[in-house]
């Protein structure tokens, strides 16, 4: 039998992270590779009570509704919760519940990307976004970025039509808070400048904010979307503040494009699981996150601190650089001149420590010296042991 | 702000059924329109026990795993259950758990359809498949079909390259058991002929089987895929035998194309909810479906019987035709010569009864006289009342 694949299928690739996770699934390894929230933060008891409430506490009709087909938009009380939780004026009609925020990226790609469309991303950017956009065959262009975020002048240059094309970029995908992979956040000044410039040149923004609640000392500045709701699609997630295994996220979009996102959603999976939506709505009642999320913040801050301290100690005398995030799950490391993170990985794994080489996160021109470390899955003791092992691997690698 | 939509977005449409469901959401209406399984069949108690077992019965590590990110392939014990449940030799590695079988259609579209690709469907066919395929911009072609299923000679004609094209059809999408919308099933002879002809001309089949377990008196003949596994993708669902609200389905694909389907799945939503997969695996243990599904079959058989009896009684003297399904959820009605189902609908709604006009289910050349009736959501008494009301509407419509 001859299966003729679509052209786009040839452009799809296995996730580099997934492949690395396979390699690093050996007993005893300390992994800084995955982007897995700390499972000790999952509110198991709250979920158990909510499941019970949804299936047994509200009578048979309510239980049956949680197991029946439902509206593609999402469970209305959950849409209302999302709208009320956001720091700008959002109608529940502008909220679409998605099967994880990854699905939001898939829907954005389907509705906004034609073959050859220019799509702008940060340098570096979230790998899952590159994977979601690629099947629609865009030309993905990285915009120069520094520690404060994107370079708005370069953004304007890259957004303009090139080479006689009549059309500029379709949108700029940006993750302003504790970015994956770098952990960096955009400053207030840069956010203001970005939104102003994007509005001036008519460039839509797709703002992804899975980590915004995971700040250590101070909440980040308001979202980009709060500053220009008609010019932005906003993606959020329950994966980092509750648990990823329920696969629930949401998108907020201007009324003008919501019908098309909704039609794409319906074609993709009809609706996100009604049961999960009702369970999460039940958990969220009565300000649950206000009590729950501070514990996640404190844990991640402590683990980030442990990793920074360990880096300070263990990397002494090595030409290794790293940043100091204000929240989130990741920090970003640059290896000494001439060293290649992908080549370092097997030696690190031999020393029982794993990370993700940074190259996968670049739309083009990867930085071979960069790597991503997650500080949220391993314990403080594992972090100390793992960073010492990483330093040892770097030393050996430097000696060739 | 100017949002430039992808060309495919202009081809997307709101679901006709969804729009009809809105119109027919009035108090007291008897709806034969939706394809909603009877909620009284949902095994609420089994789900409640399984949620409890997953979150509280297996210790904290097991509970945490159910809430964590997981492999895109699906929860291994569930993949193993699916493989073992099918009547041909399937490895768990060929099983991909999907977010409802609707997502299987989306993944098939992404991996197999290029702009302009010929895709063959039955006449009529499942509306959700048309919606899932359309965004990838195929040329969808309906193959002639009769009460026994597809016309294999017409299939061969339509599969061939046309108008100087170098390429024939990419695949034929087919729903052999108790089809949505018609309720018809393919005979054994037609299945054998279809698989043989498809293999001879190298045409892949995409077999959708959400209703196969819902037979009334005898199980249907074996699936098409069992006869030529290398030439078929098989889609299945837990929506009709357990409940749709968990959004779990599966696909079985030849090893050659599984990696691309898996990459598309990962880009679409990373994985289907780990929690739901573990809950369903827990429910399915110890032969649950063997005890549960016979009750669904008996209920739907009784309701189908009630509808057929009511049609016999109420349509007396009217030139209305209908079929007599051997299982599933739907039957197919043809109105008298010259009558239009879409035009009849408002009058039917005025009489407090709703259906879906058949036109939406055709890739081209809709039959304006056809309509779909679901017999599973309404009670037998409602069925009698609703069919009497429908007959009244038809009489009035006939009098102009």
C-alpha cells in the first residue's frame, strides 16, 4: 500500500525534548531537561473532592451533563471564571477553553497561517510553538531579543514585507513572563514599547502566558493583551497552577476572529472534556488558587535559589554564564566559548545529569553554546548533586 | 488592527448541526436532531469509583502521574486494552489515544491531505469528517453509495487521477457500521469487495467505527481494517460505549505512518488527558464493557423499534420513506417528492419536533428530501409524540 503523505508531514519532526527524555530515562539520572511541574504541588485532594462533587454531589442530571457532549466554547462557568480572573475587561464570550494551551497554538496556526506566511517569534522561543506552527508551512522568523525581551526595532523590520512580497508578518508570537526556554521576562518599558509599535504597524500579537502566576517576589507587569485587547490573542493554561494531566487551557481573542477559532476548535476535537472542565471549575471555586499558588511560588523560588547557588559554587573558574529568573520554571545557561551543548549532553548523561541543548528553541541560527535547565522537578539536594555533575562534565569536555 | 486570516479559515463554516441545535433549544421540544448518546447509559458510579481509585487508591505517586504530562502515544495500559479488544493482530505500538475520535480525523487530515488532494467519502457522509478535512483544503468527492454501502466501481473511477492530474485520491473515508447519518451498514460481500478493490488500486482506507458495538441482534461483519491492516487507518471511540464527555478515542495505523500521526498529535495537544486515560483504563478492567454495552444495545433497539412503529403508524398515506437500521443511533428519512427538509424544519419546530436536514452530510449534490433522525436521546413516549408531530408538519407542508 502506498501512503502519500502531505507535504507538511515531511516538515514535522519528532520533538527534540521528547527524544532527549527517552535517552535520559535511566535509573538514578537527575533530569533538568523536562518542563514538568513539580508533582508534589498537584492538589490531589482538591481534585478528588471535585470529582466526587461533579459525579455524586449535584444529582444525576449534573453528573450526566459532565459526561455528555458539550458546547465547543467551553463550560460557561469556567469561561466566566477565566474572564473574571484576567486584569482587563474580558467578556466570557471571548474565552475559548482549549485542550491545553498547546491546542491554542494549533488553532492560531490553522486560522492565521497560510503556506509561506511570515510568522515572527522571539529568539529563542518555545519549541512547542514551532511544532504547532510548522504544519501550516509558515516562514518562521526569529526577532532579535535581549535580556529585557524583544528588540522592537528589529520587530518592525522583520514585520515588513520583504523581497517584493505584498504582505508582512501575520503575527508575532511572544511569551513575556519567565519565558520558556530562557526564563527571562520583559520589562515594563519593553512591553509598553512593543504594544505601541505593534499597534502602529498593525501587527497582531499572540501572547502566551503559562508561567505568569509563578513569580517569586513580585508579580510581573500586566499582560500585553491588557494594553491592546483588539490586537492580541492571549493564551493561558491550568497546567502550571493546577496540573497538566487534565489538559485544560484557554484562549482569549478579539470578537472579530473568535468565530473562526471556534470553528477550528470544533473541527479539531468538538470540545475539551466536559468532565475536566467541571472538575476544574469546582476546584477553582472560592479562591482556591489564592491559597494554592503561593506554595508553588515558594517551592520554585527555593529550588531556583538552590540552582543559582550551586551554579555559583560549582561553575567557579569555568567560563559559564547564566541568568537569574524572577519566576517560572527555567534558567538559561551558556557554555564556554567553543563548547557545544548537544555534544556535551552524552557526557552529562554519563555523569547522571540531563538538560536540553538550546538549539531546538531557535527558528534559525541556533546558539550551540546555550542550554535550558529546569529547576522545578528535582529536589534541592538533587539540584546540588546534578549541578556538580554538570560542572564536572563541562570540565572534562573542556579538556577534550 | 487587521487580522489577516488564512485562506483555509474562509473555507471553515459553523456546524449546521450546531446552528440547528441552537434553533431547537426551546422548552418542550422533542429533538431527534443531536447525535447525543442517551445519558441514562453513562456509568456514573463506575466513573466515580475509578476517579477515586486513580486519585486515592494507588498511592501518591500514581495519583501524581495521572495529573502530570505524559507520553503523546497514550497511557500504555489503555493502548494495550485497545489492541487486545480488536479482532485482528494489533500491537499496542500501533495505537494512538486521541482526544475523541474527531481528533483522529484532524490528524489524518494534517498528515495525508495537501491543498487540492482528492479525498473520497461516502454519499452521504459524517459531517464532522467534512469539517475536519476542509481546513487542509482537499477536493472532497462523494462516491455513489446504496443501502449496502459504497459502489466499488464508482470508487475505482473516482480514485483515479482526473483531468491530467498525476495523482489519484489520497484515501477513502468510510463508516461501515450503522453509519452517521444514514444508519446503514455495509454487507459482508460489499466489505470484501471494497477491501479487495482498494488494495488492488492502492487506495488507503480510513475506517471510522464509533458505532460498531451498538448492534441490535447480531454483531456487524469484521472491520475493513481487519482484512488489510497495512492499507487502513482505523478510528475508534469510547464516546458511545462509555461517555463522550471524557473525549477519548483512538486510532490504529500501519507502522509506516504512525510516526507522522504521532508528531501531528504532539503538536496538536501534546497528549490526551492522562487523568481521563487512567480513569477509563480503570473502568474497562475486568470486562466492564461486556456487562455494560448490552444494556445500551437493548435500550437503543427498543427506541429504534418505537420510532419505526411510530413512522409506520403516523406516516400512513404519506409518500415518506425510511430505512431500518441494525444498530447505531440514526435512521434516514426521505420526504415526499418535491419537499425540502430544510424548508420543513421551521414548521416541525413550530410543532415541537426537530431533526437535521440531510443536505449538510453531502460533499456535493445534496438530497434536499433527506433528513436524519436520532432515536437514542428521546424516550419511547417522546418518540411517539415527536413522530406524530413530524407527520403533522409534513402534511401541512404538503398542503403548501
